[in-house]
């Protein structure tokens, strides 16, 4: 899968069905020693405030053609 295909995916939280953001707007945290992805950092806009939510790579459950499903116990506040 190409990065351009990933960028268009929305991130959905399986716990509450809420849309967290888009992969295209996100940053990755990569372990410099191993080269593995540790987390996705998604900007979340709420009531004129800009926050960021860190999604551990282990929280990713599925990736479909249009969405990436993650499982977070607590959604963004």
C-alpha cells in the first residue's frame, strides 16, 4: 500500500464509533533503533482548541479501503 492511499483514510474509534481524524493529517512516532512505528499522533480540533491524541500502533485493529479502525478505551475529550 502506498502512502498516498493511506493519507486518504479516516481514523475511526471502535469503542464509540467516533471519527478521530485523517491519516493524512497525522504524524508517526518511529523507533529510531528498530524502524518500527510506535504510534500515530492525530490532531483533534474541539471548540476552537487544537489538541493531539496519541494512538499506539497496537491499538490499530483493521485498515479498509476508506477507514482505519482503532480501539481506544478512552476517546479524546
